[in-house]
C-alpha cells in the first residue's frame, strides 16, 4: 500500500457530487489491504457509506463493515453531533443521566444550532479521538479516512476548533482545539481533493487548494474521478473533431460486421466528434490541475451502479498510485 504511507488521517473533500464518499470508501479499502485496520468517519449525517458496503443505516459509534485481503478491515463511524455533545459533556462534567434529559429537552439541538462552529468542533473532535488512539488499545486504527464536507466548507469546518479556541481561553475545549489543530496541521494528516475533469470542479479544486494551504492545512493528492476512457487514437480524435472521418471506410467496416443500416456511419461519426470534444476538454482540465503540482490519481467512470465490487476496483487503482 503506497498511497501516502506516512499519513494517518486522510481528509477527503471536493465539490459536491464529485465522488467524495465513493473515494473515501475506496481509499479505506486500499489502505486496509495487507492487514491494516482503517476507520472511515462520516460527519454529514447522510449514511452514504453503509450502502457501499452492503449495509443499512449504521448506529453512532464504530461498526466493522468489511474484511479485506491480508487480514485488514474497514469500519465506519457515522458521527451524530447530538450524541457527540452528550458524550463530550459527560466526559468532562460527568453529567450522567442529566445528559439524556438535556437531549430530550432539545437542548443539544439548541446549542449546536446557535453555535454551528461548536457542532463542527464536536464532529472533528470525535475524528481526532479515533485518529490519536495508540496501538495496543482495543480499537486502534492504522489510518482514519474522513468523508469530509465539500470544498466550499472545508476550511471553515477544519478550522472551527481554531475559532472556538479564540473564545475558550482555558479549559477542556481549549485543550481539545489545540490537539485537533496540531493533528490537522501535522505531517500525519493530508487533505485529498476529489474532482472531475470539468470546468467547475477543477476551478473549485484550485481555489480549495489555495484556501487550505493558506490555512496551514497539508494537501495530499488530487483524485480525478469518473474519467472517461479515450477510445480513439490521437490522429482519429483530430479527424473526428474536425468532421474528417472517412465515412466510406467506417461504412465498409460496419458492413463487414453485418451492419448495413443507411446513415449509421454518419451517426457514429457525430458521436465520435462529441467524444473528441470531451477528450479535448478533459485534456485542458488536466493541464490546469497539473499546475497545482500535487500528485494526481485518476479513477475511471464505471458503467455500473457503485457497490463493494466497484469500490474495491477503484481501491486497486489507488493502491497502484505513487
Ligand atoms: N468512478 C465512478 N464511476 C461511476 N459513478 C461514480 C463514480 N464515483 C462516484 N460515482 C457515483 O456518483 C454519485 C456521487 O458520488 P458520491 O456520493 O461518492 O459523491 P459525493 O461527493 O460524496 O457527493 P455529496 O457531495 O452529495 O456527498 C454517486 O451516485 C456515485 O455512485
Ligand atoms: Mg458524500
């Protein structure tokens, strides 16, 4: 497993819908191979990971969802901010049953609604707690993958503890914030950016990389997801784009295959032109991403519904990445 071998906390962000959850799952599987224990933390209350491992909704807490080659395992931890707040208060203030009462009264909801920063602190606090456990402890993980909020909110999310630390000058919240920032900014963490080879996600990746670096957060790889295979040679792509494909030759090949429907060669040539335009666009976006000077990993667009089989094939690709 060569994907960022020194990293313990892998934060996966990117524009909405680019494949953060899918990539987080694939990365966890890749990292777990060869006997490592990996945890994926989910903080947006979406339960998007469980179905990828063939599971229904998972409880707050850590649930093993799959075993992988060489004795590795992947667990998923959906973090519920309400439960995290109760646990947190209980840990420092020994609320006992009072915590349950607070929850019933809706106090937790109230607190996390008026102070959304606090909500983020609680979520990231749970992730930190799992990431800093030492080997030898029962639920130790070799790596933690965070299926994080999208690029537009990531710096705010990861920096929430910094903001809260400004207010809480002393006490457990302050200590907690310092530990979180030390972990996030340390060399055992990396923020990976998932993108598509399309204008908007690429722009968001470039902007996001700038904001993360500005906040002192270490960047990992750019994961280019849903890459369309290129089916034609360079020369044919150029010809297709310019509408100069030899229709007679295409027609002859079709006829050899028993396809003699009139106009079929023209339909195919139009599709080839469209394909050539997309390939050219992908190439342009690739160049823009290359300027970021980060490791780039490409994952193919898979034709089928994404399931554990797909996730493990995407994991193969991540495992091969430098
Ligand atoms: N390589 C791929 N090939 C084909 N489909 C994919 C691939 N990666 C992800 N998808 C599909 O794209 C959709 C979005 O993926 P996913 O949910 O992982 O994105 P996300 O960034 O986590 O989205 P959100 O911002 O809503 O959390 C899903 O339907 C998923 O199955
Ligand atoms: Mg998601």
